[in-house]
């Protein structure tokens, strides 16, 4: 596995929390782009990562970053560690028993009037748009035992679909929460062993879970591995499709692979489901010595077409550009869509550039980032009252190596290969992280 210098450059931790106001801007921020971009990611409380590979990066302490835009101005930037038991053990031991024992360093969700920082399987943490910690979720009580960091919201119904994958039985639970935050479905899914499930997909009628070729091997812990994950040659990769509101889970075998992030899924007709995802032909394969990993190949865009009547799956590669962290106009989640945006990944140690796919025409646009710089996941924000899917802006945090600072770049969602509409200049960096969300001003 490629090593990353986690303690310098784009990934390096920041050591403090700050509040900055009236950030300088190049260009003109759209007047109707009003809200907060929140970024999430690992930032060790001690200030340094303990190793130099992805399994040293993933589990570190959660830090949130917020850039506020209002009335054509970049009004503020702030960053905060999530106030959890891990944080209190370092900064306020007397408070540790009163705080959640979770590490919500992966994603951020806005649903049912509540903002939640999400972890990989742990309890969500309620926060404010100013990144203040509120504590346990007050509206999503069915999720207090843990949930995926990648639930899916159907914008047409307001429903939230989620799952919880666990190391112990039950290995998998699936749930649905209504638009008010009340659990309406909570069922066990029969599994013979635990599986590494990071993401899921939905359509208007079904949910899709991923039981793929990466899973747990607890014997790895005795050999010094921090996280017991590895490729399993003996495990059949499969897609699980369940009716949204519960029913029979049907499994469809596919070629061995790993999918870290899905793009979207939808019902092509009453018996056909389409799933688009970033697919890896292998991931976390242990070397023969059992101590190190082979180099991970890079992920590319792949499409799965599932015929529910025939019980078959057609798999095909859509493109050969290496990408990760895909995003769409989330108003189309679970429904037919045309455009997707993703971070380009030229090597295993960097995200550099953004691509925009038009799946109808087969065309692609690129926003290019200079060598040495790196960028985050792109976040699409629809223009208020937009009628077209790609009518909006793409927000991308870009790390500048020469100055050790970050910019927020605002691109035209229809023409990302044009010059940025605006660039917000930060006097410090936002470390490379995982996922983010746009919170409109009324959140």
C-alpha cells in the first residue's frame, strides 16, 4: 500500500481552533449562494498522525471546518474538534463521562431539522451550523446505537435510508427514518460474517447494500495492524436489494471487487435497477508476509444493471479516468440523473483535479489543479429555484502547497473547465479530509 506523509502537506493536522471573519475573495461570490460549507475529516488531538498509510489516517479524531458565505461575501471561517469522549479525555477529563463515545470524522448530514456529524458505524453527533456540539441526536433516536456515515435521503419523500454494519451479531441492520426523524423500518439482515460496508444506494422503491470482497480478519490485530481489514479471495461479492420499507433481501453475485463510494442508483423500469459506483478490482490485499499490503489499484466509474425478474446483473466500466469522492445534485438521489462530479485521483497519494461527467452525452469536463496542490471532494449546490439538474455551483477546497494554505474555489456547475467564479482565500489550510455538506442559511 502506498505510504502518505500524513504529517506534512495537505493531510497534516492543524493544531488549534480559530475564528476568522471577512475572508478575502478573488472574483465575485454569487449573491444567492448563502449558507455554510462544512468539511469533516481526521485531525489528531495530539497534532500528529501515528503512521503513514490510509489505515493510520481513517480513525483519527474528528475535526469540522465551516466556511460561511452570505450576500456575496465570505463572512467567516471556523474549525472545531467534535466534543466527544475522545476530545474530553485530552482537554477536559472531568467531562468525559458526559460526552458521547463516538468519533464522527467522516460525513455531515442535515435531516429532519437536525445537523449530524457521522462516524463509521458509531452514534451520530448533533451539531450546529456554527460547529458547536449539542450531543446525542434528539430527533433520530433510532440511530443512537450507530449508523453508516453514508445514509441516503430521498428529497422527494424526505425519508432517510440507513444501515449499521457491525463486527458482532447482528452483523447488519437496515432502517428507514421518516421526514420527521422517526424510525419506520428497523430490521436485521441475515449475514454469515461481518463485511466492510461503507456506503449504500437507494432508488425510489429499493435500497442497495454492498457485501463485497473486503472484510474483517481479527487475527490481524495480533500482527500489529490497527484496523483488521483485508481483501478476501474466498468471499463472493454481491449486491443486496431490499424493498425500501422492508421485505425480502435478494442477493446478486458480481465479480470480486470493492466499492468505497456509490454515485447514485435509480429504477430504470419496474424490474430494472441501475447502480453507478467507483469500483476497485481489489483493495487491502495482504502481502504474503501478512504484515504489509499490496498496492491498491485506483478506482474508476462502473455501472451495474440489475434485472430483478431474471435475477441477473450486467457489469460494465463506463470510463478509465481514476476518480473518487463522487457527488451529484442530491435532489436526484435515488432517481434518474445525468451529471456527476468527482475528485480526480492521478496517484494513490493525491486527489488533484475535478471531473464532471455528462452521462447522457458521454462527455467530460475537467477542472485542473496544479501539480503539488490537492483538492477535496466537490460539493454541488443547486441554484435556488433551479429547473435544470446542473444549474448551480461546485464548491471545492484546494490545498496550495506553496503557501501551506487552502482556497475555497467556486465553479460553475455547468462549466467547471472555465475559470472559477470566485476563490475564497484562507490564511491557513483545511487538512485533506473525507466528506462535506452545504447547509443553506436557514439550517
